[in-house]
């Protein structure tokens, strides 16, 4: 069982009537992060994100930390991290940010190191795939030029 999560830290928090200067509505968060409203809601449904608060009308409000969290999620996605692995990384980051110490901190750092190694491996795979895709596109362009079709 997780000792500290984003949701645990926010339980019981009073919801403001309207967003304050440090809280953003979902549309602004979507614009800042470059994700759709649907994606943000999906990550919330999958327990990867919990809004900092809600207005009295039920609108989601997000803090800067939530924006950072979404950016982290967005960076994991193209590397093919499954939701459970994303949840694991986010949990480790949350617990380290909460000030884990001693043996717990060492364990968390080891887990983060493992995630880092996976990210590096996946990034290298993505680079190789991009190289192949660029070679393919270049080959098609050369073929079009040979056929007098431009490119």
C-alpha cells in the first residue's frame, strides 16, 4: 500500500468558489500542457492526477504542481510507458518530494533509477525507429524526384 499519494495529500481540502491566481481551470491547463481536455480527464480517471481543488460548481482546478505532473505524464507517453508504470514513477516522485528519508528514500531512489534506465532504453528505441522512418521518407522523396514528381 502506498504511504503517500497526491490524492491523500489533497483529501479534505476546501474548494474555492472560483480559481485563485495560482489555480487554473482545465482549459488553461490543457493549453499550457498541450493535451486535450479529454486526455486530462482520462488521466484523472486512471488516478494519475487529482485536481488541486474544485469550485463550488464542480469545475476542476489545478495548481502548478498538477501542470508539472501532466508534463511528466506527457513525456512518458511517447516512450510507451503503460499506465501502471506511469503511476509507479509518479508515486516515487511524490514520495521523494514529500521528504522520504533513510531506507525508504534509498529504495525510492533505486526505483527511480530503474525508471530512468527504462526511459533511456525506450528513448534509444524511439531514436532508432525515427531514423528508420526518416530513411523511409527520404527514400520515397528520392523515388518521387526520379519520377519527376517533385519533393
